[in-house]
C-alpha cells in the first residue's frame, strides 16, 4: 500500500508539474505579446506625434493659402472697380457717378475725371 501511495504521489506531482510548465509557458507567451503590444503602442504614439506636427504645418499652409486667396479676390474686386471707373471716366462720367457706381472716394473720382478730360482735350 505504501508503494501505491508513493506511486500515486509521483503521478499527481508529475501532473501538477506538467500543468505548471504549460501555465508558465502561457504566461511567458502572454508577457511577450504584451511587450510587443507596448512597442507597437510606442511606435504608434511616436508616429502620431509626427503626423500631428505635419498636420499643424499643413493647416498653417492652408491658412496662408486662404489669406492669399482672400487677397487675390479683394484685389480682383478692386481691379474690376477701377477698370469700370476708367471705362466710365473715359466715356465722360462725372465725379458723383464714379463715386456711386465704382465705390471710389471723391479724390480718386476727381483725379480720373480730370485725367480723361485732359486726355480728350489733347
């Protein structure tokens, strides 16, 4: 009976040891997987910071382009207004008409009107 107990003890001990080894391997694999995930997260965080900086530069450039677009649109409106004023002044329009139709200030309108009156007289 004593031998049977020893044999039973050895079998149970072997089973427990085998379970412990499997469990230990599983823990080791899990730890390796966690470390890989941590490295991946660190890499993604670093890449995200780089992308964030890149996006900020792009947003800055877009803001600059937007401002330039606005300036060009403003210049185009001003240019069209002056083109219309020059056309009207060359056709003999008065100062008040240039102010009303083209949005010129009085001095600009008088200057254009005087210029084209003198040009017609020459």
